[in-house]
């Protein structure tokens, strides 16, 4: 091990500056992200391409263009109803780690903490994509590695690749007689360099592109060891798209535990497996951010990592290195248990954790400390279909996805049943399109006492902020242990929306709902 720090003091200061806004030069001058609606009175895509915009995602209808061009065309896009939003392409994550003066240690103490000391990991299986600063492909841990795929150009020097190389080594450093060994040494690694040029500043467009590139290669695990105090809609949509395509997204909780514990993103995004950091004593590290979105914890102090700066190794601290332990372990479990889908794997990883802090789930450690043997044996919960379907925009035609979600009932299928799951912070509601024929009545029923039912009109902007008097068509009525919601369609055939919401006081719910149109 070398005593040199992974990130120099000057570099670390620059990274932290980005996290608080950073210098103006950190973002391409005036660059904007523009997302279009699915339908309008003009061809917004043609307008943007004509102005020199580049397509970030055809699925999200998201484009990037320079500020001067945006100033010319955005007003016209808004006027013709084509504009969903236009925001600066600003920094959305930093690559900082918590840099302490604790003595370096040559051993990977975390192996016994998470139960892998005596386990034999599998060969290559489910991929892990690292959306970060790229990997130094000539480092001894990665040089000549055949199961490492660069999804874009990697720019490792002079600063790029430092953070990404360290993260990648925690996941999959191989057993090659040098350096360290990752949690899943034969993992199929994929890397997206989201910090080209500066090597330290990650802008929204690059993070989005990396997440979507991974989703196109899926199913697999995406590791995001970065964070920002700003919620970026485009990143949330990219994560939702990845989840819809069957990916498991893992993010670092953040390193603000000693200060303000502000919510960071994407760690505080629903359906993201959020990881806190623990110490050698299996307690939550003081620097690890606490929040209601923390799902589980993993070692993140005195972590041996590969250093891209001098082709050697060092010890570091931070939730940036706890998250890849969970990502690698999740890919290991998924490779051994390929029958699981991503929603089941999400629950398996956190529910199998070892409780280490306050009894039960808590804001410091979530469900507890990562336990790989327990995850390999944990009984799979039921699947949670159609996620993310938390609100109208994810399921309505013309919402985030042009095609919306498949309705539970159709002209040909007038009745069905759906089994799913809710949790208080990650997934507090499910919304389903339901087709109602002309002059017919739609009825939904459940015996789950932990959920509530309601039917909403197509004009509802959001079931969380909608006006019940204007948009809610019917609410559930409970009788003899069964809640029923009914709506009679007196007009033409239409699509309405069934919302299943956690009942007051409930934290989790496994439910089944039957739906029929008669």
C-alpha cells in the first residue's frame, strides 16, 4: 500500500466546490437540456435538430443544445405545446470521498463483516455498470481484463478515472496475485465515463447517457457513487427508464452525516437501493448521511482501493465505496439466482441485511448491514410489476414514456388481477391504467387492509396533488373486510386510473387487487 492519498488536497477542494455549485466554468457555457412532449402542434424534434441540438435520449425525447440556440427556439417550442421542460445542463454529482487521517490498513477487513470470507463467488454473470469518472484501464487490476467493457471513451488522466477506478476495484478487482480482490472478482464490469474533459465534474447529460446506455445492455446492476443536493428531473427519468427495463440501481447515501444530513440525489430517488457506510466495529460511520431513503449499509471506512494516480493502491473512506460492495454483491446474488427480477432482488438485498443500529429499519443503517450469505438464501418476495408506476406521468400515454403503461383491462380482457407491493418511502403508491367500455361499470376489490383504493380521471395531473372534487371519480368503500371502488361510465369508452396507496399508519403492504368491467 502507498501512503499517498487517492485525491490530492487541491483536487478534493475542487470536487467539493462542485458539490456547492462550483465554478462557472464547470458547466459548458449556457448548455441546456430540453425535453419534448409526445404530441404538439409542431415538430419539436425537427426544430431542435435544426438549431444544432444533440439527442440525449429518444425514449425520453431529451436533447442538449447551447444556450444561445436554446434562447432562440425554446419560446417557440413552448408556444406550440412541445416543451416539457428546459433546464441548464448543470453539475449533478461530485466524485469526492471523505478523506480522514486514519492509518492505512493492508487488509480487506470488510470480507468477514459481510460474510464472504469463506464463500466462493461465481463466474461472470449479471453485469455491473459503473457510471462514474471512468476506469484507468492500464491499472494492474484491469490491464488486459476481458470481462471489462468501456461503454464510451475513458479519459483517465490527469484527474479522470481516479474515483471510477477505485469504485470498480471494490466491485471486481480480480484474483491476479497483485493488489486487492473485489467482492465479485469475476464480475462482468461495464464503465461509463460521465466526467469527460475535467475528469471530476459530472454533468446531467453524461449521467443520463450512462444510465440509459447501461439499461440498453441490461438487465444488470448500475452503481452510482456520486451525489448532489439538487434533484435533476432528467436523471430521475433516466433511472425510472432503467428500472422499467429491469435494472437494479444502487447509489451512495452521501457523506454529510457529520454536518447537515441534507437529502442527496439520486440516493433519495424512489426505487434506488441507497447504501450507508459502516466502520470496522459494524457501526454506522459518523460521516455517513442519514435519511429515510437509506435501505442498507456496507463497509465504507478504511477501504483498500486501486489508485489511478500512481497505478498502486490506497485506503479510503466514504459511502462511495460502500455502494459498490452492495452492487457487486447484488450482481453475485443475481447471477446465482437468475430467476429473480430486479424488484425481488431489491427486497432480498435489504431485507436479508443484519440489523445493527436501532431495532428494525432506521435512517442510519436502513434494514442493516449487508449480509451476502443471507441474501443468497433469503426467500424471494413476490414480484412488483410495472414499476415505476408511482404516479400518472409514468403510466399515462404521452407522459414520461410516449406509450405509457399497458392497461390492466382492455376491450378483449375485461377482468384481471394484479399482485404487487408498496413501501412507505421507496414506493408508497401504484397507479394503473384501466380501460372502461362505453356504458360499463369498472370495479376494483382488495382484501388488503394496508392499502386504499381510488379511481381517477385521465385529466389528473398527479394523484398526490390532485383536487379530489375535480379529478377523483370514486374512492374505496370497506365492508366485511373487502375494500371496493366502483365507477360507472355513462359516456364513451375511456381510460381511467386505479391508484393503490398505503393506508395511514402502514409502512409496507403486499396486496392483490381484482379488476372487472361489466
